[in-house]
């Protein structure tokens, strides 16, 4: 079994003008992540992959394309979570058969599921496949904010090996690191990569690494070597970039930045908006400022 530690891009998906999957563009985004951003792996089907706006067939197609393009060159984690548990299980089986190195599932959201229901969801998914599970915790989008004790109850399962921790709760992160030294913790907020790395995360998974992977790698390596001052300079630069991206529309702007790099990253899936002329012009400026 491959070691899962390291830096992963939360893979963006290219959609064409009709908002259908643009396979050629998707392959270009994947290649850019491997060849230019030097990622250790890809996290496929996450928030950044606009996953919750896709049909089951589309999710499968994206998982297939990613595996076909990546082969065994870098690691692949598939986000299969959905509030349709049957779909999650179907996807978990599908990606395990494709040879994905691990699966991940967002905490079930929208309905206020009890912890025992959440636990049942994870057990049902992992018990259906021979694969490892990374919990995807993103309370600001899901509203699901599990306690350390609840995480601990999930980590008891031998196949639940890690968590993608997309939260700014550094007290919780520190407690989690100390209490579960063997659990794989991935930082989910790119703008907090440095403090998360100082606290001992094993890696990170993020949207901005699709364009900013090299700078993120330097921050991660410097922090691991306890060269915090140097890492902080790069985190400041990175966060200037991330602030600019966030103020212009997160996924759309990253796609527009990729287009400046010659990658056909396309459009976002509806109901996300088409690009305005202002947004495109601003993305060009951002590209020039940070990558020119
Ligand atoms: O999961 C990403 N989260 C979302 C990771 O997109 C909701 C992050 O990489 C953020 O996009 C990034 C910018 O806030 O940190």
C-alpha cells in the first residue's frame, strides 16, 4: 500500500460552454498538476471538483479520466461522499476497482444527521470496499462540526486512516495530532498551510495548488524543517494571491489563471456563473502579478 502523505491538488474539472465535462481540458489540468505543480497526488471529486453539482455517471467519468491520465505516477484519492449513501457505496466500489489509493467521504450534510448516523454512513462505505478512508471534514460548508471524541470513535475503525481537516480550529488540530499520532491529517485550508504544518499535519489538499503548487511545496518543506520565518514570507505571498482569488470568485479564477498558463480549464458548472469581462480582466492581472 502506498504512503499517502504529501501535497495533493483538489482537482478542478474543466467544463465546456454547455457546462459538460471537457475531457481534453480535464486531462490538461491533470498534466499541469503533475508536470508543473509537481503534486504528490490528486484529490478527485471534492468541493473543488464541483462534485455536488454532478450526476453519478459524470462523477464516474471524471474518476476514470483521472486514473487513465495519472496511471500510477502520483497518488489518487477519490471523494465519494454524498448524502445518497447508496451512491457513495457505488462510487467507493467503482474507484476501488479502478485502483484508487484511498477513498474519502464528506460528512453527510443538509439534514441534521446524528453522530450515530454519521458513524453508520462511514462504516457502511468502508465495509463495502477493501480500501482506506480519509474523512472529509469541512464544517463551514456542511454545518457538521464533529468533536475530538467523535473523530476518535471513527478513527477506531482500522480502515478509517485519516482526515482532510478543512477548518481553522487549530486547538482541535493540535489535540488531534497529539491524541492520534498515527492518523493521517491533511490540511484543507491553503491559506493556513504553514500553521497547520507546524502543528504536524502529514500533508495538505487544496484548490489553489492547481496553480500555486510549487510555492505550497516550499512552505510545506520549510515548515517541516522548522524554518518558519522563511516559510511565513511565502505564506504571506500565497495569501495575497489567495485573497485576490477569493475576491474574484474562487474556482472560476483558478480556472482563468490556468487558462493563462495554456491549460483549457474551461468554465464552472451551473448554477455557478459564467465569467464576466471584469472577472477575466482581473484574473489576467492576478496572473501577471504572481506568475508573470
Ligand atoms: O478543500 C478547499 N476548500 C474549498 C479545500 O474549496 C471549499 C481549499 O483549498 C480552499 O479552496 C482554499 C481557499 O480558501 O483554501
